[in-house]
């Protein structure tokens, strides 16, 4: 372990937290829980018992950036988001495909299913490149989102996606990847999962594109591309 690894190594674990009480305050589509906790401090002491309200998801989520390595295009979606009602431009956000992991599903299985449901694109788990698993807002929300780049062919793309049973109304479109990177910089794309996935693709563009193209050329060997760069 070098000195930088030591700097980022966890100082505490869950064993350094005491949950004195947990109470559900509200539950419908989402839930709100009250935790009464105390935990160790960096100065060697312990906090007093603190009340913390946590927005609870029933499960974690996945988000997938579809990328065509041949045409060098990404597939994005647009949909209404009530959490963005105060946005100065529009509460319809530009995003990547995302959704909740169903009971009994793996992250890979959920990613494949959500991509088909929201965009009509069909892939297999072997077409997914793992980015990271992130906590979008850990100060008040328990949700963890696993991010992927998915290798797709963008030549035949639906214009509309989503499940009617879930009241989803999703516009589906494609852009040159490098154009999408510009919209991240300008702020037009301001959805957290989309920003993280697109900026990961931008940072490792040549490596991911070459990996996807190499996977195409050796598809008969069924070699997976589930790796992190």
C-alpha cells in the first residue's frame, strides 16, 4: 500500500456506528426512515445521538449508457422528472437508461432488461462494461446505482420507449458521442448518472471503443467485456 492508498483507506467501518432506533415515517412508492445514530469521530470521540431522515428505495438501481463503437454514437433518452420541477430550463431531463433492480435480479440482468424496456435495444450481459457503483446522494438517500456502458448497434433505433404499465413516456434518440460530451460541459446534460457515464466514456474513449470492437471480432469465443478501466 502506497501513501495515497493509505490516505483513502477507510478510517471507520459499520462497526463504528450505533443504530439506537430505526422507525419508518412514511411509505408509498418510496419510503422515509428515521435513524437515531451515534458514531465515532475523527478526533477519537463519539457523536451524540443524532436524528437522520433517510429517503429509502426498496432496492438499488442500474444505469446504462448505450454506445455504438462503429458509428461512435451514444443513445440517450428524455423524460419528465418531478424532482427537476425547479430546473430553470426544463423538468424534462436528458438521461441514460436507468431503473430499479427487481427482486432476484443481478445488476447485469437488470441492466439488460431496463435497456430493452426503455429504449428497445437488445443486448446480453456480455455486452456490458462495468464502470462503478455510486451513491448519488448519500447525505439523505440510501440508493446505490451501478453504472455500465453497453455495446449496441444504433442503426435501428426506436423513437419512443418505456412501459405503459409504469406510465413511462420516454423519447429515445442518438448523438455522436463527442457531441454528447460537449452537452455535458455546457450543462444541457445535468443528470448525475448520465454525466458520470459519459465522462467515463470520454476519459477512456479509445480503450472502451477498442475493447468493444475487439469483442465484436471475437464474438464466437463469447468473451465478456465486463471490466473496469
